[in-house]
């Protein structure tokens, strides 16, 4: 009797390379194909360009495959325990100790070792057709119709959508390409990007008072979009005049932004992290609801999200005011709410989330844990939060590093003393696709 052979597919498009693996697998015995679940695929690799059901159907349609199963985790412990295959077959790209998949190979090896199973590494198919198909699949993800809907898809797929600030092509590339291996060996990456008014203004050397106008914000978004595929949430400040907001949401929707978050302040906007130290005025519920409703009315897709940000806790107006406002904003059509706080202790935010969720089970909640930074993503998710935004950490990391290098160049009148703190350009350009 032939051997039990297992291979897992983590792809939206089946090409020559996959067919080659199946052919090699068939030479060994009876082939079971695992299709990686959406949740595992988005942490491991690229966001799928087709649905899970379509990926499953494509695997079932392959000649010679005896069985198709769902692999729910990027690690193989559960699936190997369930199937006990004699061998797991995979492209030999995972043999490269620099590749993120290398640790997955190690995981497979240790799972198989328990009962004498083997890994079969098949030479990776380097072929111009395969590369072209792969490039096309990636490029598709950057197109507005794919990128725009991706935030709503992620909210359904992820326990919490991990979002990081980007304000340039380079920070966009960091958001797009940073992948880490967790202690448990699993890979992780960010899901989405936040184009912060604070960081976009700071990058331009300007205060965060809605001085950087929409044309300039769109230029920043375009720079990011040119080199990334992940969805974008724009910090829309107050949304400006309703008469302008209705035009701006249409532009954002058309270019493929996924969401705009507007805050319930009016007059000269100051950054929320100043709280009551500066004069800030909250809009009336009535006016802000009218702005949300007008924005929703202007949209042409069901994909783009208008998220209402409530400043009641920042402006010390109390929990009840925050809850009343957020429920009213949802009633006016908001697709999500963002609640902000500048307390160090996350208790206030968590209390809000619990109370909001008690009355509204579905509307997405967004938080920005800058001040209450001890809270973990898992805790936020347990309190019903859907999107966690790391709103300014990249800017705050880069600024002191650049400032101290500038000071030392002036201090030593040469560059040698700073060199050990610098990344070689050769390494930086590995981020950039050529
Ligand atoms: C931003 O990043 O610009 C924000 C979030 O609006 S905060 O700075 O915390 O107000
Ligand atoms: Mg802002």
C-alpha cells in the first residue's frame, strides 16, 4: 500500500509549482491536501485574493488528490496528530534558515519524529510563469477594489486587527513587510495601516491642527499605496465642513482607502493627547450625526467605512456622555466607533467597551492604546475591541534616533562615531521592490 502523503497549500492561485508538488506526492502514495484557513494565511503569508471556499474547491479539483482538509493553524501539530501522514511534502524554499518558513519546517520535523514520519523537500519551481502569476496576485491586492474591502474582511477574520502608523513609502514598507516569529514559532504581521494626522503633520514639520490639507494627505496616501497592499485607515480629523466631507469620502473610497475616522470636535482641532490642557470644543451630537449621515449618503460602495471617534473621555465629559454619543453615532450610520482616552490605566477604556458591547454586539470598536499602553491586544479583544491602532510609535522611534545622530555628527565633525547606530543602506534597500 502507498504511503499517506500530506501537503498544505497556502495560496490563492494554483500554479506549476504546486502541480509539481502534487505530482511528486503522487509518486509516493495517497495524497491529502490541506488548505490553510484564512486566519492562519493572513498571519503567515499574503492576504487571500479569493475566498476560502474557492481555495478549497481549487484543491479538490486537482487530479489525483484523494482528500482535502482544512488546516487551521500554520503550525502542523494538530493536523499531523489527526492525519498521521508517513510524509509531509513541501517546496525546499523552507530549508533556507533565513526564511520565515524555516521554523515551520522545524515544527513539522519534530511532529513527524514522534512516530517516524519524514519530510520530503521538493526543489522549488523557479520559473518566469510562476513568478509572473505570483506578482499578478500580489498586484491585485493593491488595486482599490481589493484593498478597500479588506478592512471589513479582516474584522471578520481576526481576533483584533493590528494596525500601525504609516506616513511615507518607507514607513508603509515597514508596515507591509515586517514579519516576526513569536515565542511559539508562529509568524505574525500587521494587518492594516493608520495614516495619522499627528504623524503626517509631524513628518511635514507642521502642528496637528488640520493645517496639512486634504491634497497633501492624499499625496501621503498615494506614496504609501504605491508600495503596499494592506488596507488604509485615514485619520480624518474632524472631517472638516460637511460640505467638504461628502466630496472627500468619495475620493477616499475611489482610490481604495478602507475607512476614515472622524472625531466629534469642532473649531480649531488640537491633538487629543493634550486633553483639557488646551482649548478643544466638542461638536453637538446633532451636528456630528448629520455629518456622519451626509458622508454615508455620499458613498457608492458598501465597503468603505466611516468610523465615528468620540472625544468625551479625553474632554472629561464622563462615561455616560461617551456611551450616549457613540450609540447616537451608530444610529446616524457610523460603521464603527473609536473611543479614546489619555489615562495611563486602561480601566476607563475597558469599562466603556464592556458597556458599549452590552448594548451593541456588532459595531466595530477601535482603540488607540498610546497612553494606556500596558494593555495587550488579547485583553482588548476580550473586551470587544476589533481594531487596535499603534498610532505614533514609528515616528517617536525614528525622531530621537535621527536627532542624536545629527547631534553627534556636529559634535565629532565626522561620521565614524555614529556608524555603529546605522543600518547599512544595502540592508534598507532589501525592503524596496525593484
Ligand atoms: C493621530 O494619530 O493623529 C491621532 C491619534 O489622532 S492621537 O494622536 O492619539 O489623538
Ligand atoms: Mg489625529
